[in-house]
C-alpha cells in the first residue's frame, strides 16, 4: 500500500501541474526529499502527508487510496506553507 500512496502523490502533483520543486517549497522540504517520498525510499511523516494533501487540495484519503486517482487540474493549487497546527 505504501508504494501506491507515493505513486498517488506523484500522480496528483503532476495532474495539478506542479513540479517536485514547487511541492517541496510549499511544504518546506527539499526537492530531493519529495522525490524520495514519491519513490517510497523514505516514509512520509503523517504531518507532512497532511501538508501535501493541503497543498494539492485533496483529501489525505485520496493520497492513500489504492485506486487510480484523477483530480481536476483546473482546481487551484494552494501555494505557500500550510498553517502550523
């Protein structure tokens, strides 16, 4: 399941027209770290998963699903760092 989640993050990111660098900047991480999240090299902390979902404007469940994901690329992507909890 974890591998599928990383694939969903990359898939949604691309559908939203974002680069790894843009996503990384929005969540306060390095591009290399986002690449490792997407490849499943390192585990994604739950707090970061919530940040990614917020920036991509999707539910965490969308990133966790084992089904193929399609999002509307015309929906705006949230820019900037998510608010701290």
